C-alpha cells in the first residue's frame, strides 16, 4: 500500500503541475493578443534570442554537417553509394538535425536566461511591484518573449540549415574529393520545399516551448537564490524533453503516411 501511495502521490503531483502549466499557457497566449503591447521589449527579446544565439547555432550546424558528411562517406563507401551523400546531408539537416540541435542549443542558452531573469524578479518582489503599478506581468514580461521565440527560432533554423549544408559541402569537396557542381546539383535535386517547411514548423514549435517553459519556471520560482537555480535547471530539462517529444509528433504529422 505504501508503494501505491507513493505512485498516486507522484501522479497527482504531475496532474497538478500539468494543470498549472495549462492555466499559465492560456494566460500567456491570451496576453499576446490583448493590448497594451510593448514593442521595445519585443525587439529586445528578438535580438537576445535571435542575433546573440547565432554564434552557437552556427558552430553547431557547421560541425554537424561536416561530421554527417564524413560519417555518411564511411558507411556509403561500403556499398559504392557515395553519390548519395549530398542528398543525405541536406535532408538530414533540413528535416531533423538543424531544427533539433538549434532548439536544444537555444533552450540551454535562452531558456535558462529567461528562467533566471524572471525568477530573480519573482524572488526580489519586482513582479509584485509591477502588479502594484497596474502593469500586467504577463503582457510586460511573458508575451514579448513568447512572440520573440516563436518568430526567431525559424530564422535561426533557416540559417542553421544553410550553414550545416555548407559544412557538408566543404568536407565533401576539400577532403572527400567530390566535384563541386555535381554535389550542388544533387543537393538541389533532392531538396524539396516540404523538407525545409517541416523544419521551420518544428522551429516555431520549439521556440514557443522554450519561451513558455523558461517564463513558467521563472515566474513560479520560490525560495531565493536556490529556487532561481532550481527553476533554471527545470526550464532547460523540461524544454529539452518537450523538444524531443514534439519533434516526433511534428515528424509524424508531416511524414507519418
């Protein structure tokens, strides 16, 4: 019976957390569409999420494309299928590796920053001060971050796709001895609009998840500096797990049939 009590307690705690997150999500989404708006905060968050995340996303993408080309060559050379490397690189980058790796990198960088910033405001009672000054914290803090994450992740993923394919191209041309024009022709022949579009849809979903969970854990943090640290950790972990889960769901939606 003690084991059943523990399982029931964990399950009820999960449902309670899910309910709080659902209510928070509803308030956050509602605040996006109802004035007043804060364009200055929106632009600041777009720069923070998009522009300042370019170095880490670009480095991740270029080395991913390069390693993917090397590994594909190692495997395909056993079956005399080296000509398929360009197709494998471009499809893998645009469909999966570009969106997922960019989402995980941004979750580690931006999600943690959002949770830490809003969590610090919560434990130092700055959010309570906003409410006292008749400023809705959802509109002032949450809505700009949600919109910025939703808008900037697809831009980052598009850049990551280009850089990742370029990394595979550079390795294939300069190390593996491929013909440049043949490699590019194969890349464009196999690339379809659906491949890029599905990756951008994933990026938008990931951006919403990262911003939402970063804001949620920071907004509900308690207990001083230790609580802020716990909120930061929870934001990154839960965002990473939901990115992987939603990646499967979106892939099933586009390519399941």
